[in-house]
C-alpha cells in the first residue's frame, strides 16, 4: 500500500513490477465504497460544503474558513462632500476537521471466497460506504440542532451576526395535529427569515416519515384539532400538488409549503438496521473526538426530543476530506483479508439564524 508521511494515498503501488491482488484493491474498491457513500448521502448536500486541503509535505490542513458577511450601509452625498467610506463587517467562521476519522472494518476468509457462487465483495463494500453515509447524516442533523441553539461570542456584533432560531414545539404524537403544527412552524420561521434576510432558496424541513405522510394527507386548513390561518379553502392539499391516492407517491419527492421543501427522513429514528442509530437514539452522546457536536444544543447530547429540523442551507458548514480511505490487508497467521474504510469530516455553525429545531415539547 503506497503511503507518504503516514497518509494512505489514493493510488496503489503501481511501481511494483509484479503487483499482487492487494496492490489493486485501492483502485477498484475505494471507488465502490465512495460511490455508495455519495449515493446514500442527502443532508450533507444541503449544507455549505468545502474541502480541507493537503499541504505539500503530506500533512493535513485541518481548518476550513467560511466567510459570513454583514451589511454595508449608505449615506447621503452632499455637494463637495468627500467620500468617508464604510467598511463591511464580516466574520471568518472556521470549521475544523474532527480530531479523528471514523472507520468500519470487515474480515473475509480468502480461500473459501474462491468457491463462492454468489460474490459478496461488492455488496459488502457498498454497505461499508452506506454505513459512513448514515453516520454523516446524523452528524449533520446534530450540527443543525447546534446551530439553532448557537449564541454569539462577545466579539461578534449581535446586530449583524445573529443567534440561533431556537426551538418550535410541534408535539410528540405523530398525527394530523402535529402535521399542521409543522406547517405553522414553517410560517413562523419564514416570517423571521424574511426579517433577517435569510436567502429564499435552499430552505428545508426534515421530519420523520410518519409526519411526512400526515402532511401529504392534509387537505383543508381547518380541522377539529387545530387550524392554519389563511385564505386556503376547499379540498385543496396544503403542501404541494394534489395527490392521487390510487397512485404511487415518490416519498423522496419533497412537499412544498411557503417555499420550504419538506422531506421525510428515516434517520430521525431509524429502525431498519440494528447497526444504524437515528438522531433520537440514546447512543448519541458527546464525543470529544468529533468536535463535541450536540453540546451546544444539549449539554449531554440528548436528541430524543427532536422531531424535525427546519433550516436554510447556509446555516451549517461541512468540511469533508471527500475521498474515502481504504486499506485491505491480510490478517497475520490466517487466510483472512481485513478491509478498513475511513472518512474524515468536520461540521460547524455559519448562520445560526437560519436553523430551527422542531421538538416534542
């Protein structure tokens, strides 16, 4: 395996005159793992992205700068006035890579594999990449929740660089009342965002699949449980086009309400895989190796009360090394081959006013 100053390089040892199978693993398998990670990633595409760069000596530059601008004022110009000028306020919000990457490892028996009628290598590599994507989905959710609870440091001008949007209660029971409460929260946030000049593009609401389907079924503004004030009357669906219930609905298609895309996301409380832990899982605790994500929202890292997230794409910045690191090697004194994959990211708050948490209470 080619390396430089302890780093795994994205190329195999092609200089070897008689390369073995292990020399080519990096070329083929890293692409399979990376493709699976990209294919299964959704929320990382919705926030600001940048790449931490390698320096010439092989060491990783771990910090990425995102510039956040304040406003520039105007002044009346009178005859023979000299231009006095005004400076724009700006902040360099820095996002650092985590102290440690995350990894997963599988081990396969090499000799028996030669007789497998159904090869499992590609499927297992794809699952490794998907595992990295699932972890990153939850980490982005935690970063958005942190942004919603962010308070400015003393050095920032609170008039231009604002605090997090905070929490909006939508209730704990996933029913029609909660679905309407989500739409009400979107209206509340949209009014606040309009006052704070949060961009109209890239607004997202992430909820559980149950809540998503309850929103799909809403077709009137006034019910026995609650109501959304406004001029919407008759049998017209509130969020998006009218749904024909005899047809299949693409659950990945976002609903639209007040310019916000509403997506049902199974990582709110994932149950499809015993190895996958959704945002509400008690397994998510503060980890000092991962920039203490979650400590701003909750000192203990408890996300069990988070029912959804409402944010605009500029709320959070993601620093991502991008390429998956893959190492395959034979286990000493055995015929097994171990495959280890690593990904390395960092997350931080950029525009906290663009983030809200939809919670149970």
